[in-house]
């Protein structure tokens, strides 16, 4: 892939999915608790970052493209912090707020430069909230070049099949970061981007590269996808499309934290497709961006300067 700066501001991406607030407590570990065999963390710092679908949108804006975010949140302290972070990153919020819903929060506790514990505060939107999200999606989609669905299995994309069908009907490319072991709801998408472990849950463990390639192509054909992009950690990426199997080696970088790397891949891929770039060229930029963020701590984003360096 030749490195060339692009007019990324011309790409408008609509992100839809499960949004969450990533909260970090940093501290020192000096002793073990007398109450249980667990470390005592003396908290010395706190940080908030965008998580889930919001991190996808943050990655889009970090390289100069435009992103809007459709999701459901509560009317609580976490949603206020989330709104502030969205504004800080330049993300257009298209959020539905509800008293009966709690904003999803993931609290990570770290000591001695490593994560010790993660605590999840989860909630699922009710059916009337999902209908509101679908209606909002159909009103907004015409203003964007491409749609990314970020599925974290928290219930916000329960009506995703309807949304994909509508987006493709009006000619919009659709990218899906999947969840679970049944991808039938993603039928007809442009690209689905599972990681290696996620793919294995759908097609079964494989004994050889040839078996994996055959099963992946069968899945792509069955779901009527233009492409299936599998992120394979240190093995890079595999793209399956009508031309066959394209292997993309991983960028050679020190891996510090893989949190959010999948968000980065689909975000950068979406931006490039929004510019009209073919998928086989776009994955080079997505691969480079993933190599950048795994060298950073926590849910992180690449900068435009890093991507086009």
C-alpha cells in the first residue's frame, strides 16, 4: 500500500450500535488485602474514554473524517460524561435518552501498568426504544456515505436486519462488526469484520488454512456479503471476496494493548470506503491503523499524521 494523504474530511460515516463509557482507575499496588487474596489498589488517577460504537466514531474523527452516532443511553451521570467526550472528539450525537435505561459503563482498574479487574455495568434497551432508533436511522442515513454497525451484543442492534436491508436498498455500503455465533441478521451487508476467535464460533475450529478459507468463503456466499474481513492478531488480516483470499501481514509493532483494535479496523475501513476506495486497497490503511493503536494503552485512536506518515 502506497502511503498517501487523502481528503478524509470528504467521508461521512454513520455509526450505529452499542455505545458505552470506558472508565479507568489507575493506582499503585503495594500489598495484598487481609480480607481476601486480592491486591489492594490505591487509586491515584481516573480517566474517561469513549467505548463501543462511540470508540468507532472517535477513530473516524481522529483521521479527519465526519462521524455521527446513533445509540440509546440513559439520563444519568455516565451519559453526561459521554456527551462531553463526543463533543470533544467532534462526533455528531444522534442519541436517544431514556429514564428507564442505564448508560453502559465498563470500569477498568489498573495497577503496576496492567489491568487487574474490569467491572461491567450493563443494560438493554426496551422494544419501544429500538423502534425509535430504527426510525431515527432511516431519517438520518441519507446524509452519509457509509454505515457502520458496531454490535457489542448489548441489545441496541436487535433490529439490525431491517436497517441493513434499508441501507442497501438506498445504495449505502454497510459494514458490520459482529457479535455472537449466528450471523444471519447481517445478511446482505457489504463487509462483516470478525476477529479470528469470533469467526471460529460461527464456522467451527479449523484444522488447516485451506479448511478455514473454504468455510469462510462459504459463509460469505451464504450471507450474500461482498466481503468478509477477518482480523487475525499477529497473523494480520484475511479478506475473502469474489476474487478469492487476500492475506495482509500485520504491521510490525510492539503490542501493548489490543483493546479497541477491532473498532479501529472497521472505522478506518469505513472512512476509506466512504471515499469510494475499493475494499482491497482500503484494508491496507485499516491494517496500518490497527498496528498503531495496539501500541497504545486502552481504547485508543490513530491520528491522521500517524496513519499517513
